């Protein structure tokens, strides 16, 4: 089965796919050629703002015995951690700012405020996820190896616990990310592919966890003296804020209705144009103001991020205008909706897929039948999308 057999793409000829790929290539060239002082100023100002917010939060916690100062410190640190992980760390480690040739803001040197080692994250995320986006068996982000997020994945009785597993992943998200590059499936099967590599990576994770948690739960609380306990709890709250927010943003970009998954067979002889199509159909955006997008690491533009993961995040709004025009030109879906709606769709899918396929399929069929009754069914791609959107809504 080729990617061109997917019904959203079936109306495209080989020439269309090639032309589409050339149009996306043109976007990349235009942005790369126009990068300059304004982009550099953007990332430097974000880093400066993030550091000032963190300092303010740390300062507030010297009086954390007073409830309003505890709340202010926890909230400010939560925001600082979100900014560092999302708009700064995530994007810097993607190489979005490597063109500046600044050794302090470079994918090769940045180590983020997270228990996951940057080196391992760049392998599991930059390489595996962005190369094999939503490919079952290749992309570890498809369910994070503990969740069933598509009916194409075999159901197991353990999936009945998905609502619980999903909640734990949300609350402990940085720890879930930390073990993401380990051979967890092999560990569960007691058949690790490379035991030496597994051990080395596990030791690296352990070192990063000790360093990060020592900073958050020992060093900084000690610095506030008699406010040790209140500072400790505020730091725990800040990490919780960051974990829940990061989880919600990332799941909104990959698991709402309409975000397609693929098989390894569909990667065979994949052209550049087909790669762009896979990124387009496997991702989802959400709407929001500029502050919302900055706080989400610009992943409200998840489609644009997957098409161009190493282009500066501050350019995604203008890239999005060109991407939507291409989608309209070629009659392709552009999955976007309000943040609460996209998040709800993701959670609903995870809950439903806790059940066996037969029960899930029966529920889906009932919804689809109801939607098709309300709409005049046709074979055109745009009409099919309208029917699906009606059902999803």
C-alpha cells in the first residue's frame, strides 16, 4: 500500500505530488534566505525573558512561607520551565538557530531544564519521530509505548488501564520523556536488543535525573533556609504545571481526529513530495493568540513544525499562510481547531481505544452513520472531509 492510496491523497497524480513537494521546498528556501537580525533578536529576547521570570520566581520563594508568595513563586517557575522546555529548548535542539553560529544557542550544546538527557531526546524526537512521523512500529511517539492510540494497534487487556496510564503520563511527563529513548518494549518482553546500549542510556538518564532533581528539590530549597519545605513544594508544583501543559500541547498535535497513522510499507520508495504529505496528514494545529503559541513552543503550528522542524519557530505564522494556500490549491486537509476541542478529541480517542476493536468499531460506526445521514455522501475528498468533521464535532 502506497501513501498515495490514502483517500485524502487519492485524487493527486504523481505530477501533483512532485509539484506540491517543489512548492514546500520553495517555502524552505525563502525562509532560509531571509533569516536575519529580527529572528536572532527574537530568540535572544525569549531567553532573556525566561531567565528573568525564573529569577523572579526563585526570589519570591525566599518568602514562600507566605501563601501569596508561594503561589507567585510556583506560578512563575512553572511559566519559566514551560518557556525553557517548549519555545527555547525544544526549538534550539531542533537546530532552528544553528545558523547563528552561537555556541550558547546551538543544538549541539543546549541542555534543557528536564530530566531527559538532551542527547537522547534528539535521537528519539528529532530523528525517530520527525523521520518516521506516525509510522506504527517506528515512531515511539505513537502511544509513547504505553498507550494504544489507533485501532491499527493490536488490543491487549492491559489497554483497559489506559485512562490511568494516561493520567500518570500527564502528571509525570518529563519522566516519561526521559525513558522514551530506551528499549522499553524489549525490557517488557525480556528481550532487549542491545543490553550494553540500554545500560549506558539508563545510566545517562539516572545521572540527568539526579542532577535535575537535586537542583529542584535539594539545592534551591536549601538556599531559602527556613523556607526549605515550602520552596520544595513550590518547585514540585512548578514541575507539575510544566508536565501537564507540555503533555496537553504535544498530544493536541498528534492524536486528535483526522491525524493519520501509517504503516512501514507506506514508506517504501517514499518521495520528497510524499514525505511532505505524510507530515501534513499526520499532524494537527490549534488556534490561539501569539502568547498562546509562544507558551506552546509554537506547536500550535504543529503541521508547519513537522514540515519544517529546523526553521525558526517565530516564522511559523507566515509559513502557515503559505501552507494553507497549498492545501486549498491541492484540495488537501488542514487539521486545525480550538485548543480545548483538539485536546478533548485526543483524550476521547485514548479512552475509546482502551476497549477492544469490536466495541470501538461499533461506537465509531454509529457516529459515522449518524453523520452521513445528515450529509449528502459523495466520493469527492472535500465532501468526505466535511462528513468526518461533522461526526467529530
